[in-house]
C-alpha cells in the first residue's frame, strides 16, 4: 500500500485546503474521475460520507468501482458545493485506502481552478455544433457539417453527425452554448477518432487545438453548470 505520511503536513501548509473542507458537507454528491492505463478514464458518482481533513470518505453505488485501483495515481474529484450559487469544487486527490467494495478513503492534495484546467471532466450535454474547413481559397468549394455534442469538456468534445467529416485536421469548430449569438464558441481542432453508426451517421471525437481563454472559460462554465444540474437531479432521483 502506498505511503501517505507526507500528505498531512502538505495539506496543513496550504491555507486553501481549509476553505475547501469548509465548503464540503456530509452526504453531498460528488464525481470521482479514475484514470486508466490506456490513457482513458471512467467517472463514478459517489457521496461524501466523512470529512476528516485532509481526508474524505467516499461512498459509491454497488458494483461501480473497479476491482483494481491504481492508488499511486492522482484522481480528480468534483464535489457539489454547499451553496447552490457556487460551482462544484474540483480537486486533486490520492486514494489512501479501500475500506470495503463501496468505500474509499482519499487524501485531498489541492484545489484545481476549472478556468485554467484544459483536461477537464467531460460532461454529458447536447449542444449544436458545426464543423467547416479552417482554411480555404476564395472560390474553392467548401463544406459544412452540423451535428450535436454528446459530451464536452474544456479541451474537446464527442459529437454525432449525419455524415462523415471530410477532413481530419485544421477544422473550424463552432459550438452554440445557448440560442444567443454571443454565447457561441469558435475554435479550431482535429479529429481524434471516428465511429460509423447505423444509418450513415458518425460519432466523432474532436480535440481543440486553438481556443481562446475566454472561449474555453465559457465552455468550462457551461460544463460546471450542467454538472451541477445533473448532481441535483441525481440527488432528487436518490
């Protein structure tokens, strides 16, 4: 089992952690992101069942946690804030113990500012998205492909389209965060992977290569708002 004896002093030396624990309540909903060996990740809903700075006790639904956990790798934890007007708390944690198949003890390392976090929680959300060539000569025949996002983060998106994307690189991406023109994000990116679906539709993952900070902050804010809505819905369902 990994040794975490140095994390207690580290936590006490960071005043920001005091405000983190002050904002967390028992039985609040949270999401833990577990990194995988292949570079992917899974996200698991959970509940904070104990607060003992710098430790948190997380309780999970049955059969949701993987049997094998990498306890040496930091995880991202998103915790619903006490205040409904505040976005979820995003922090880096290390798993210190698995007390039973549904319970983890984690050590909080630091808070992560979501406005500057590029590799962020992907949130399931459907938004209009339009792809087009980033560069083309005047008079040259161009193309446009409209679809809907399946999930989105500050660094990329997975979306459904009625047809294949003609290009894999240098793609202009437009995502409407709501119905107003000033809430439309413009950036550029490339295709990470494609999957052909029934009926000639395509599922396409895109990475944002060039996105302004203001646009990325707007995307992250949308993700946080949607995540908070989903957490509230989960609480009502429970």
